[in-house]
């Protein structure tokens, strides 16, 4: 299991637009305030039998975000007041990671784990620790 931060936009981006297209709209006040998202990526060792891959080891990549209702609508983005909007979690705490792992990561591991290894223990290693 490893965490990775991704920025929503880059500080400078190039766009090739047609003459009738509008410039892209950014919703932050300054290039130093670009929102970033944390993703929790989970992978395992792949399993092979007779040179055939029976489990590829890819379990999932989970965004650490919250979904909140929109406070107001926007005609440009077709956002209606009350629609669920994805917001990044700016400060990640130990309790938040623990709750996320118990409620989202472990059920996904159980669902995707190969059936032949169900009785064996699973060791979760975070950040190459």
C-alpha cells in the first residue's frame, strides 16, 4: 500500500483550441493554490500457474476525497445546487487512514483475492516499511 499526491492542474498548461472554443476555466484563485488529491494504491504479488497468470496483483487505487452537496449552481459547468461534489481531504490523519482501510481497502482485498489463498495470512505493508 502506498500513497501518492496528484495535482488537479499544473501551474502552466498549453491548450490548442479552435477559434470558436473558449479558454478552459480554472476555479482557484492563484497558481500557488492548486488543489491536490491523495490516492491510496494497493497491489499484490501476481500469481502464476503453468505460466498462466491467475491473479494479476492489481487490487485498486482509491482517492481520499469527501463528497459534499454543492452550495450553489453554476451554468457554465451545469452544476445544480445540491449535487454531490468531490472535495479533496487536505489533512490526512492516522484515524482517517485507518477508517479508510477498514471500510474500503480491506473489503476490496477480500473480494479480489485468489480463492486458493483464502486461508493464508495477508500481510499489509505500507510505504516499504
